C-alpha cells in the first residue's frame, strides 16, 4: 500500500515545485537549497551524527533544551537539525548559529530519504511532535536508524484522521523505535494508532526559558512608554481583524502590539498598524496598533505587555503555544480553539494563569478588564511562572530515552 502512496507523490511532484516557487514570492528562502528537498546535499558532516527534525519555527524553538542536552551528552557527535519551512530554516540559524548543521528534510520519496541517510549517516533520528511520514519511517527502519517521536502530541481530531488512513499510518507508527508523549491522553491516542514503547515524558516547551535580557528589555521599554500594553501574540490569518474590530474606541492610551505567527504575513498585517518594530519607535506615542515584525523577539514582546491574547485560538486552527507567555509571567487570555495545546491550556486554566474566552469580542473584554486590575494580573503572572517551574524536567526524560536508543 505504501507503493500507492509513493506513486501519488510522484504524480504530484510538479505541484510541489510550483508551490515552492509560489511561496518563494513572499519568502525567498523557499527558492534556496531546493536540491536538499530531493536528497542532494553539499554539507560537510561528522563521522557520528544525531539528527533532530523540527518542521518549523515552533518545533525548532521547542527542541532547544533537548538539542543542548544532546550536545552536552555527545560532544564528539555532530547535531543535524532539519526543517521543512523557510521560517524554520531561519529560526535554526537564530537559535543555534553554527553549533548545528542545518538542512531541509527531503520530500517523502524513498530515493530522497535514502540519499539523505547515506549523506549524513545519523545514529539516531528525533522527530518533533507529529512528523510521522510513511516512507521516512520505513527507509530509516531499513537502514537501521532508530526514530524517536519526541514531545509527541496527538489530538483526538488528528487521531481520527490517521485512523481513516490506518493502512498507511499504522505501519509508520509501529516502526517508530520509541515515543515520548506530552500527556497520558496523547500517549493513549498514539498507542491506539500502533505506536509502541510509548512513555509520558512531559512537554519540552516547559523547559524553554525565555531570554532574560529580552524580558528585561521589554519591561524597560513598556516602563518608558507609560502606557497600558496589550499583546496579540502569534496571530493567524483573519484573526487580527476579528480582535482589533472588537476594541472599543481608542482612549489615546492603550497600545496594541500585534505579532503574526508567520513572518510572510508581516506586510499584510501592517495595514492595521501605525508603526512597526523594524522601523523604530518614532512617533510611537501616537500609535494605537504597533506591528511586531521582528524574528526571535517573542520574549521581548511578552516582557513588554501587561496582558497577552494568544493567537490561533480565536480562529479554528487549534491555538498556538501559550507556555512561553506563562514562563514570562504574562497573564494569558486564550480563545476556544486550543486542540493543539489542550493539555497546556487546561493546566493554565486550572492554575489560574489563563482565562478562556468564547470568541474574539469576549477575549478583548477579558483583556481590557485585566488591564484595569493590577492585582489579578500579578496573581496570574506568578501562577503561570509557578506552573512552568513545576512541569520542567521533560528534557532529562527525553535524554534517557535517547541514551537507551543509542545504547550508551
């Protein structure tokens, strides 16, 4: 049956190439290193490599504690980090610099995966969160490369989709060497799809600590403004308008910072803003909406805000990561769509670190209420930081599984 899947991939190859070209209009990185997507690499490699695949920005950042731990554990190994998106490739450079080898993961063609493995010869592959591709898993098994599905999450919605393709997904999940699941619910759903050696190890994102210098810079920036600051963090398409339209008439004081989830949307979202971070703070006192159009500065924005609305949750896409906001001590307001971060959201709500709103207008009302209530903001911020502290430790549990698979 996998042969039919591969045949389908071959038939749609022209569409893959067209998509790269199309996306490259807004993100030139999609037109770079195209050969890597078919298994052709010029990168120098070390004799011993460990490979971590982080599909895009969120996974690349979430992998940081594990990558650092593996570098410390295996100083004689090279660390290969692969991604799929151009923004992910840029994030690898920002977060890891020259300490890792960065590359695109090939498309899921057997010959491309084989060429990838022959070039880098990894001893272990670590797939972040949900990246289970049938040919990737099968070819790694054929070459004796154990695969760990790390920080794994599986919503019921996603599980239903995989069950509809059980003939294809089942062998892939069964071929994984081990799975580190974020929660017991994730573990149960992954096991039901065929995964074996499933352990509940917690969420690596709780181990990601915001950059202290950015937090301090953000707080100092807000203090210099002397204005209340509301952050719309990691917003998705159509969400900015929903939230901004729900604001009451401007009182001349509130500053709303909008940080879109995807950098290719900066110019699109810029139409709502009177100023942009990349252009400096000139005339900031007259701005109501300010665009956060810089990469790698989320800790700055969380430090700068008094309340954070988490994007992706007010449109039906499953939410975005709220843990970074909690770790920064920002009171969180989140919308109804949170299936991608269900456990973290539930923990935050139970801890009193977050408030969930039924829609965008309700979210704005809750945020404005919090801006008027310093005592509640302080209590929520402290609860969020305590929550993150109490759930740290996933990195060590992941490393223990990696050691077992590497037999060291």
